C-alpha cells in the first residue's frame, strides 16, 4: 500500500510516520515544508494543480493529513489549517489516484462540554477559540468533499516529544527547573481542568487502523477517561522523584515558607464566550484548547469501526515526558 503522509515532521506526524514505516506492506512518502520531507511542498501556499500532478505521479492509495498549526493568530490558523485542507481535498478530487483520505482533527472542535459527560461524535461542535474554529472548518471541508474520507478527532495527545508549550510539557519543564534550582515548592495555577489524555503512540495506531479501514465520518480518539491536571501533576511528581510540595496558586498551603516557583499550565489569551449553565467559563482554566473545565471522549465508535483501543497508560506517557525533561537537568 502506497501512503502519502502530510505533516510528517509535526508532533503527531512523526509518530504516525514511525508506525507506518514499521508496516512492511506500506510504501511511505512524506510531503511537507521541512527539509526532512521526501518532497517539499507548502500546502498553505502551493496550488491544488501542483499537488494534483504529484498525486497522479505517486498514485497513493491513502493520504494521511497530519499537517496544520496549533498556534498563531486567526489568519495563520486559517492558512495552515483551513486553506491547506482545502488544497488537499481539491487535489484529491482532481486526481485520478482515488486515494482514501485520513484527516487528523482535534477535540478542540467540540469546545466546552458538561462536566461528567462523554463527548460523542454526534455532539454539536461549539469551539471555544480560534484554533478549534479553524480545525472544525477543516473537518467540514473534508466531510463535504465527497471523498472516501475519515476524520479522527484526537483528544489531548501526550507522551514522548510532547511540546514544552503543551500543558503537561510545561508541567514537566516547570518541575525540572524547580528541582534544578533546589526549590522545595512548585506553585501552579489552572490545575482544575480535566482532560482525556491519550498517548501519541496510540494515536498513531489509530491513524494506521483508519488507513486500512472503510470507516467514514468522524471518529473520536481518546481514552474515555478524564484526568484532572492536579492528579496528573501528582503522578508526574512521583515519576520524577520530586519530594517537594505542589501548590495551586491562590490556595492556602501549610508548611514553612521558602523559595517557590509559580507557573501556569498554559497561557490562553484572547478567549471569547461565556460559560454555559452549570459550567465554568473556559477562560477560568488556562488550558490552550478553549474547552473549559472538562473534556472526555466517548470512544465506542473507534472500538467498533476501527477495532482500536488505547493501550498506553498516563503514567507511562508521563515517564517518557519526564525522561526527556530530565535530560536537560
């Protein structure tokens, strides 16, 4: 099976590429903006005609789209998430390759959900920030394209290679600095949010399974279990061997006064929209996905249509995050 991977140098794309390369039945070609790509092509500025000619020459059976941007202003997010996806869809429509499209979406498309609930694929998307809006627009383009296509809405990916700007990556970096400076306390804020953390290697398995399946539409990829950031922080402290105290900013904490490092889980400027009934405003939880205090996936569709289940627990994911952070001590 010949597979064309878009966005192979990104966080998810790297692991998807590794997974595909481990399959002897796959002939992989990577297309992207980096020098590591087999073919350099910028989806946000390149023409559909040029990409169509490449598709006709390579003739892939599957195109996997992991390309996109997670940061930047509205214009940049639209260019890299929406325009790029439109280019992919238009090129596949024009091409005679007849390739199946596996598009990697994001749970930020759903926006805030009711605490205690599990978000299914039939939930009405209400993204709480520009990133989620741009990803939702890309998903709608794929679903309306008429192509043989599936969209995997990935919840909160973690594991080796987690960016330092991501919440758990930032937690690990803050803990590393605290231990390196010999501080006895780490003070954080925004630890009340609960997210469905899924290991990036499990995400790669899901993408591989989707490329082999006939499933179409939207499929959630998560664990089906929300974890409070405060609990993830405690688990990371145990993995790291951090014996100091972790305190949430604004909360009273006993013990002798001493040096403390205070960091937020993430900066989240420019969020808009108020809380729904019974919910906390997304801006009250500095988590960069615009999804408020709670998000948990309903993953029954992935189990039923892809034969996929998560295998890697959060402790193993955090151990891998910490191993990379500890190398910088």
